C-alpha cells in the first residue's frame, strides 16, 4: 500500500511539473493529417512510400503509416529527391499541412525536408507499386504481406472488431476472464487436441512422465473454465486463442484461431442466449462498418445487421442421419433467403454432455442453438447448460467420464443455478463481414508450411 501511494504521488508530481518549451515539429499520423480541418505550419509525418512521381517542377509522394487505407499526398520540390526515395522506403517528411487543390482529398503535406530512414530495394521487394497482388501470392511472404492494402485493411478491421466486442461486453456488465491456454480438459470431446510436452521430455521406459503430472493440451475452448466463474459472477466472457488438431488444409479450417465465449447465470431461456448473440453480432458489425468503411468496401462486401430468421432443423438433421455438415448449414441459409439463421433444439445424442436435456419425449433434444450465416455456415454455437446434478451425473456415467469431470459435478452441488452460454469464432466472423472465402486470409500470419520463420 505504501509503495502504491508513493508511486501515485510521484506520477502526480511529474504530471504537474512544467513542460520544457521546445520547437519540434508536431508529429501527426496519416489518419490525423487526413482528418485535419485546419492547416498547420510545422508538422512531421513518418511512414512508408506507396508511390513516387517526379515531374520537372514538382515531386509527388504518397505516404502511409498503417493508420488509414488512404495515403497522404506529399508535394515537394524536385531538389528534395534522392536515389533512396522509392516505393517501400521508410521516410520522415517535415513541412506544412495545406489545403489541397485536388478534389479527392482535403489536405496535402508541402514538404520542406524529406529524410529516408530505411531504403527499400524495389528490384527484389516482392510487391510492386500500383499492383494488387493476389492473396495466394501474398501468402508466400507472411513477413511482408502486411504492407499490402488488403492485409493492412484486414488488420485494422480485426483491431476495430476486437475493440467492439470488448466494448459490448463491458457496456453490458460482463467480467473479462483470462482462461488457461494449457489445460487437461477436452471441452468438445472430439479428441482433436494438441498435446503439450517439454522439448526435452524423455520418459523412462515403461513409465509415463508429464510436466504437470497429467496429460496437458492446448485448449479447444474456455467454456468449462467460464462455467466455474459463472458460479460467482452472473456475466462473464473470454476472448482468446484456441486450438484444434484437425488434419485439414481446407479453406475453412485453422489450427489456431480466436474464440469469443460468454456465460450467463440465472437464465432458463434459450431465447436469452439467442438475444445476446444477435445483439453482439449487430453491435460489433455496426461499429466495424462505421469505423472501417473504406476497408470493408475494399473487400467488396457490405454486411449490415440482418433480419433474424429462426428454424427448427430437427427433421432435416434426422433425415441426414447425423450432425449438420457445412453443406447442410449453407443449404438452410439459402433455403431461408440468404440471411442469418438460428437453428435450435438439436438431437440429444449429437451434442456434448453439458447441454441441457429438453425432456421432450421421443424427439429427445437439447436446448442448443447455432447461428448460421451466408457463405460461411456455422458462426456461433451455444446452449443452456445442464444444471441438474442427477441429469448431468447420469450422462457422464454413461459416457465413462464421471471421474474425469468430478469437479464439474461439484459445481452442481454448491449453489448451482440455470445458466447458458455461447462461443463465436472470430475469424469466421471476419469472413462473414468481409466476404472472404479462405479463412487463412483473415489471420495476420499464415501457418506452416508456408514459412519456417513463422
């Protein structure tokens, strides 16, 4: 307590101390400069050159620093040009921000000094000016592809979508929980797990040796840990990496991806879960479309919050004889008019042990819901959780999991309440709002075998 008080007082003294006067140029980011409503006499912009055009009486540059899809035009005297000033080079430009005569932009930077901080060899640089490389080509250069318009736009959208999701939960009173990445639990029960071992782990012959004394895996979901916290907090969420060891290189699978997961206590209605999913989808999408209109437009896909259509797909599932596959999900979306569709009440035997039994006779379904969206299929899945000890214990015993999940049964003995939750695949959400076909094109770095570096 004493240390914290001293730190607070020290920071207070620093903030109240007079700042020394200086005459350095004000540094602006490209977005700030483009949004400026007034001219400025002495500013400095740092970034990378997107184009160079030298004429007899004037030199034109376009500078970008990643803060905006649009670049800032720089107008300079040709005498400021040097041999290192080329596409891809890192520069610092100092000068005056003035009104532009060009009708497509509000301001431009009239350069008084240009410094090349990092030259770029355009002959070997894999991207060229005024070219729009294919995504397949860009994937070959995972360490450089963020320099392209498409990938930089994607990363800004990811950033705004992440902030929008956190803001949604904060505004609605949820507590953010950091769930473990290394765990002994298999929430999905599919067995598609990455086993965690130390690099020098060499067990003695005939003896299993584990760093944690039990087998450990990379998490496939934070749900079970969130359910623990839902016994003390009525609204919790997590947003972090999850892993699936599916041996697939398809356009819809990732080994590592981000999941948004939430749990809500004191709810007995699947409609409550559906409403939160819908509100989250609409709120986050509206914010992304308002914050990144140019970026979304670049992907040629505009998605507004869509009208919800509910359907009970139990009959179709029974006819298919199994759980919904991608082609079934897309069929349902198309059948309902290419709008997001909530599918509810799945057959009991097709879903995990934690989903609540509807006790609906011969149909025998669970209170589960999936959100299907055009072009993607399943975007989000959730359910009411089985809070009744006898129901849960009976099912775990039939599955031979009662000992493994004794701690989970304990949650039903000490103040258990009706509750439910859901998980949303973040990369699939980005696919949905951007219209991207290959899920590997909405992640910052492509995975192996594309680059041994990454």
